């Protein structure tokens, strides 16, 4: 017989939210694993002792995580989605009949808290990943990605015009008169927009940038470091998008080193693409005893065809036996170069002059002052391990970045300013690491790891004591 369901709302119902959340639900597991009570102490300095009560810091941070876990980059959508999800309500500690915070409260609280609050959460989750055995710390793969800023290219104005507008606005404030706003005269000539000449008043920290085959936009640059063991993010940071990868590398490595050091791990190797190759970056890594696997950029040349370097005299010898001696230095944003040249007299009657000498009639070569570091890197990348590390980098960090952009609401930041952009990126990384922490089950070896370490320590202590007691007898 055909059934037919009739629905009529009950006036009273006995309901307990936890009874309807499955044991294998992600948010139920997450609530059992993570304890955010330390946030009360960490955020206490942002509140006074009187006045209306604010949103609970733990509730705020859990709602932020919900946004990134559910790929929601809008505060309105976070609240509306949470209101309709029982598992999320259970996670943030609300019942069905409780009113959720207003969406603007999330925006104000995000601006109120300093970056150290969000960084502390990231380090807390990273520490748990280390304890679970998901992080080795030895090898870190780094890469970057452009993240769209909350501003349009059409909002950009010339910096001179913006300065004039700010001065005029300040004059109005000082005079305290109601004067109609005048339009500032624009220059007759058309000026090509660039980061040097134009800026966006909507988000002054954003910068124009583009990748091959893509559209030019106002972006931020997210630098990401990923551990090669289980692809856990060990650091993420926002930079202005006109900064090169090589410029960002020393600061990125410094933070990665500190994050790992706090968990008892040591950074030893860095894997990166050729965008991170520069004399300053290689020198920094060498001085800090970090082995790098970074392909040299396209301008680098290991050998000079037809020229031999004389190390004792710091000069080159051409195929015709003429010397190219050191003349002067040249510096750009990444490297300092040594310029070697022949004399006009040397090249005057040379049969190769037409294909070799420049318009002045001399042959010039240039080498970076860090050429020995580039040569060392070139030889290292030719080894079997170097080839393996190149493949390992692309298979480690690139999928992580793809997940961050496509599934954790990091394709665009809806905030203004680099500090708020950095908070958003850090929370996206926290959400990613939480998924790793919750969804990665312990292997039998990982479960026995603490017992194995204790057993080996006991054997080591026994052998040390035995040797100490019997050394004199043996001698």
C-alpha cells in the first residue's frame, strides 16, 4: 500500500544535539582533538573589565575555521551555513534555538586581534602534527601563489594625484568648512599603470602582478613551506606581490626554522624552484648551514664557451690568448656582478671581433660575486639526489597550494591590508593542517613510536653506565 507522509510541527520536542552527530563526523572528531581554551588568556589584553560582553574568542576562532574548512570566504555565508548545520553548531557549542553572532562581529574581531593570536593557533596545531608523527622537519618544499586582493585595477590612481587628494582632504578638516569636493585635474598624457606610479586607495598594500597566460590583477603573494613527510604546512606568510620569491626566501626560512625549533625539530634542507635563486638567498642558506636544492635561473652559465677562467689572476682568457681583466662592479635588486673586459687594442685585429666584441670594440663578460655558490648548486642539481629533490618538491608543495586556493577559501582575500591578508592565509593553513590531523590515522608503527623511543633510551643508558663502570678494568 502506498504511504503518504503528513508533517505538522510540534510545539514541544525533546532534543539533544550531540545524539544526532555521528561518531565519525569530522567536526565531532575535531572538537575532541582540539582545545582552544588557551585563547582566553591570549586575547584577554584586547578587552576591558566593563561594558557589553563580546563574542567568545573560542567561538570566533571556530567560526573562522568553519569558513576555511567549508571553503566560505564570506562572513555572511559562514553564519548562514553554520545556522543550518547541526554538526557545526555542535562544534561551536550552540544549540538549535540559540542565535548566532552577527556577521559583522566576525569582521570586527578579526581586525581587533593581532597576528600573534592567529600564529599561536597555527603553532599549536603544528605541534600536534609533530607529536602525531606527521612532520619530520628535515626537508621543506617552498613555493608561492598569487592571492587576489579585494580591490580592482580600475580603482588605481597615480600616486601624485592621491597625495594631492590627501592634502586637500586634510585642508578641509583643518578649515572645518563645508566645501564641495572638486575633481583633481588629470594629466593629458596617458600613463601606463605600474606599481611605481600607481596605487589602489581601496587597498594600498596590494600590488599589480601577473603570471604567464593569466590576467593582470591586484594581488598578494602567499609564501608556503610544506614538510615532505605528510605534506603538513610548516609556515605561510603574506608578502606584497611585487616582491620576488628570492627576496622572500630568507624571511620565510627564518620563520620555518623557528616554528620547527619550537617543536624540537631542525631544518636541514630546502627544496625550491628557480624563482628562489639569487646570490643573496644562496648566501643566506649557506651561512645558516641549510642545504638547498634550487635550480639556477636561466641567465646562469656554468662554462663560458671559448673562455677560460684564471682564478689566480681573477681574469678570463679568450681563445685568442687575450685577457679579460676585472674592471668594476654592477648591482641589481638580486645580485652584484663583476665585469671583465678586454682592451680596444686587444680586439682591434682579432678575426672573431665581428661576432665577439660589442659596439665599443671590446669583449665584456660578467659574473656574480656568488658564482661559486651557483656553481655548487649547479653540480648538486646534476646528482641523482638533486634530480629526485626536484621531483619531490613539485609533488609536495604544488598540490598543497592547489588545495589551499581551491578548497580552503584562499583564492581571494575579502579583507583590506597585508596584515589582515596574512591572518586569512594563516587560518587557511590551520584548516588544512587540521584536516591532516583529523583524517590521518595512526599507523601501527606510529602507535608504537613512544614505546620504541623509551626502549632505545633505556638500552642507551644501560650501555653508557656499563662502559663507565668497566672502562678502567678494560684499560
